[in-house]
């Protein structure tokens, strides 16, 4: 299961942000995502020095061997998620284009209060937010 975007929702004052897993790229319909960091687009290469060490082939090996210091090269943030995602499922509902209703679900790892506060400042349209158990939050109007 791949995700097009994993947005990092910033902290909103004392309210903790988190990672919002957007499988189909739908969050841009509900809110302005231009200022967010996208973990799926931030891969980077890293050089890690590895210290010299002594290892045994088995427990209490009478003749351990030495591994020389070397350098390890890795690429970070290039893996996609597989299976279940961390956090809880939240639902955003909004009047759609042409009179329909748009209902989308996202995975979120942070504080729901922090997500609600972020949506209040960046909402493109009117949004109704529902928590993981279906608990409704106050409607969010479009940001000015």
C-alpha cells in the first residue's frame, strides 16, 4: 500500500502536530498544503562512519576477529509504507463541487486538536472533521 503524500503537520502553539498519511493526494482539496513538508519527497543520501569492532563467530568464541573501520552509504526516507499505518483514522467531509459530498479518510499520528487548529488556518472550503470513533468536531469554515 503506497501513499502519495505523508505531510508533516506543524505544532500549533502548545498543540502537537504529527504526520498525516494521504493515500490519494486528497488533502489539497480540503486545505492549503504548500507550506508542508512531504516525507515522500524528501529522500536524501547519508554517509555513516562505522567504528572498528571485534566480533565472535559464536558465543564465547575463543578466537574473535576484528572488523576495520569503514564507511556505510545509505539513502533515507525512500521507503514507502506497507500494511497498516500508525496513528488513527480521521475523516474530513465537505460539500463537493457540483453539490455532492466529498468524504475522505486519512491516517494521523499527532494530536487531533493540533490538526483541527491547523485546518482552521488553512482550510480551502468548509470542512466537517470526524475523529477515529466518529466523534464530530465543530465545523471549520474556509480560511480568509
